[in-house]
C-alpha cells in the first residue's frame, strides 16, 4: 500500500481544523447588542390592551325604567337604554290608551322618544295636543335619569373603594295588569343576588287595600329569600300574587338574574 506524504497529511489536518472553526463561528449567536435587541423585539408577543370600560362606565350602561306617573288619562312610564351615561334609546312601556288616547299616544310618544335621545335629559318640549301625556313622560324620564345617575355614582364609589366591590343594581319590572289593578315590582340586585324587593304599584281601593297590605310584604320577603320569581302565591290574594311574580320575573330578566 502506498503511504501518504507527511506534508499532505498536515495540509489535510489544517483544512479540517479551519472548517471546524468556521462552522462553530457560524453557529455562535451574535454578540451585537443592537442585533439582540432587534431579535427580542421581533419575537416579543404584543401587549394586550386594557379594557376601556371601567366600573364607572359600566354603571352608566344598561337599561333603566322610570317610575310610573299617573295622569288624567292613564299611566305613563319610560324606559331608557344607556351607554356610558348617554341615552341611546327611549321608549314608553306605559302610555294612555283607549278612545281618543290611542290617537294622542300614537302622535306624541314617538316624538317624545326622539326628543329624549336628542336632548339627553328631561328638558324636552311637550307635544301639542298631548299635554298630560307629555308631562307624565317627562316626569318618568327624569325618574329614570335619576336612577341611572345614582347607579353610576354608586358604581364609581365602589370602584374607588375596592376593586372587587360589586355595585348594586336597581331594576323595575314591567307592569302586570290584574283583575284588580296593576302590579309592578322593583328589585335591588348585588352580585347577582336579590337584596331588596318592593312593589311600586299594587291594587288599591276597597277590599284591595286589605289584600295588598296582607300580601305584598310577604311577597317581598319571598322574592329576597328565593332570589327568583319561583315563589308561592299568598292565600286570598291570588291575582295580586300572580301579577307580582310576573313583574318580578321581568325585573330579574332586565337585571340579568
């Protein structure tokens, strides 16, 4: 066998060493600070943006129903949809009806709804020919705005005091018409739990006064204890009890409970 020349072996060994050094250098990370910073910026995940809705804004967002205002021709009640403290929708959940009242209501309520959204307050003009309805609308509208303002203020205070505190929400259910008169329930909800229930409307006059005085306090207690509309009717006041449960369910639906 022919032996390799010693010089050739030296040349081959040197070439192999140089190749290994070049390979190692190509694998070594760059020590340039600017390059390292650029690489880090390229791989860093984007920072999530914080929610723009704080507690105070959340308290000024939602649906709120004003008190029912009795007029010469019937009750008027306004419900508002709020977004960040601004009225985005207004509607009358109660308005005079029957006879000429139907025509006046159809004429005035849409205009009053539009004015409420445009003005953002109860400082709106009465509709000519429907003065009583307009005045009742404005009173109920102001009541709804007052409730929205109180809720926003309460929510803001609780956010400042404690990040985990949950604001109380007061919601009024729709009016349930019964054989003896309307029934309407208002509930206060904190953290999804009913803490207070009250009837803002109930049958009155004659024997209804006695039945209302007997049944409403019990129904209020049952609503808080049950935390739902699955409550028992009060004996002797079935119509009032059923109307109460119907309005209570409406209020809970609005509250999200």
